[in-house]
C-alpha cells in the first residue's frame, strides 16, 4: 500500500490565514461593541441629566410661584378696607370674622394683625396668635422697609413645619402705620405637594430641599427613602 503524501508547510497556510482573518474580525467586533456600548451609555446619561435638570427647573419655578402667591395673599389682606378701618369694638369684631373667613378660604393655619413689636391686635382664631422668637424681627423688617417678608422654614409644635408671610399695613399715602398682617401656613402641603412630588415614574428619583448651615446641610423635607421629620436631618 502506498502511504498518503504528507502535507508540507504550504498546505496549512490557508487555514492559518483564515483563522487570522476570523480573529481580526472578532477583535474588531468586540472593539466596535465596546465603543457602541460606551456611546449608548453616554447618550443615556446625557438624556437622564437633561430630564433631571428640567425637573429641577420646574421645581424651582413651582416654589417661586407658590411663594409669590402667599406673599400676594398677605399684601391683599393688608390692603383690605376692613383692615384699614380705625380700631373699635365693632370694627374689631367684623375684622376677626373676616380674618377667620380668609384663613379658611386660603388654607392658612393662623392669620393675625400685629403691631411692630409682634403683639397680636386681632387674630382669626380666639386665643391663637403666631408665636416664634424670630417673628418679631421679621415683622420689624417688614414695617421698616414697607415691603412683604417671608420667614425661613421653622419647626412648630407636634413636629410641624411652618412658614410666616408678613406684609406691612400701609395707609393710602403709602405710610407705615406700625402694623402688619401675618399669615402662617403649615408647610407639609407645600413640601409634599410641590417639592417631593415627581412628575415621571421612578423607583429612586427624589427631590430634596436643603439649607446650608455652616459646612453642613439640613434637609427641609422628608427624604423619600429615609423616614425623618423635616428639619431633623
């Protein structure tokens, strides 16, 4: 029997060339896949960053609009003809009824007429008047500047959080009479309805309102995944 001829080095060269071409193609595919994945990741990150930026801008606009509306309420009440009437028993009784109607209509927890030192002259609720150590300076600033003022978020009783809106009561000539309107609003509706609400579905996204205190920040609303009373963290 004749033995089959042995293949020389030249016979294996086509196979080696084919394997080399396949290896190069595989490497190119892997490299292309890596670059494509990175490109997709950057595109996705840019899209998410754009969404977050748009939502942040929306929240800022909503907070500003809410704040302007509350200040406008204070200015509106301070310019009411019943508020400007001279103080006497009949006018004070009518004024208290109007303050209570205003409080219920616009959703404030307390509404009061105060002097420049913060002493209550008339209140919507009997024996209920805004009381806070920082309120006196806020009232004085509003009376002196003849401009409405708003307090920072403050802690109240029973773990509540509130804001005060103060507007000076001015005469028809624009002179300050040493009195002001104080509107106090519970901030829970503001924090939950405007700040914490998220416009699109998302398991982790949240909006945080914080205040710088030295080298730290204080959370002014309740974080989504940490049950803490506002202002405590």
